[in-house]
């Protein structure tokens, strides 16, 4: 039930301010007032994205998959890699122009320079936090606050005209879907392809 509320929260937050008529596949896409100031600054968006990648990668390597925390980090690795690859395929398939390139949200199939749909960053961040929400949310409800990270990034990407509203909604849906898949697998996928030291983790491997 709480997972359903998490997904509903993502959709509601991302779609906020999108009630006016627009275009695109959901009929909600329109340019918003450009805002690259304060917390919406592109530098802050990049910091969140690269910080998420670094945290998940370092956590997975440090703790390994033999304990719950490390196992969850590796599931986030799975979710980020697989959802990221899927988002890239969709970007090159749909070739949608960004709001920074056009004010028409219906410009799909415009060439390799057009890669707005879906949002890769929202996909990745949502994929990263979903396994943690699944693993720890019921026992520690504060973990649901992690949903604020992709919600923030989604709004920020729209405000800086990097994506349309449906781009970030699609990214959140892809990231959450793959994150749920990764969270409910019997074991993490990518770590199973690596030597056993990665399963133990550097923290446990070097313990005296």
C-alpha cells in the first residue's frame, strides 16, 4: 500500500502545475517559465545525479551483497543500469525535441539531436531509490522521503526546459518499474556476474 502511495506521490508532484491544456502524448505538455535559479539550478541537478551514482556505486562495492544494506545497493545498481539503458533506447527511438529546442511538444522523430523522451536523469534517480523504499519503507517510514529526490529532479528538469512533463513522468514510471523488478528478484543480477569479492564487499573483506 505504501509503495502505491509513493508512486502516486511521484506522479502528483511531477504533474503539479501541468493542469493547463497542452500537447504531447498525455495532453499536459507545455513550456513553463524558465527558471535556472536557486534550487532549480542545473548545477544542483547535476550534483544530485552524480551524487546518486557515486553513492550507489560506492555503497555496493563497500558493503557487498551479503548483508541487507549492500544487497539493496546492488539492486539499485541493477535498476539504474537496466533502466538507464532502456531510457537511452527510447530516446533514440522517439527522437523528441526538448522544450529548449521548440515550443511544440509534439515534435517527435526529429533526428539524433532530439533526445527528450524519456528523462534519463529522473529514470536513474527513481530507479536508485526504489529498492531502498521497498526494502526499508515498511519498518522505517522516513525512507519514503527518498521519493523527494526524483520528484525534485523531475520538476527541476521541466523548469530548466530540459524535458516536457510527460518526459519526466515516463522516466519516473520506468525507474520505479525497473526498481520494483530489481527489488523483488531473488538476488541482485550484476553482482552475480562478478568475482566473489564483490559479494563480500570491501568493508567486510578488510575487517580484521
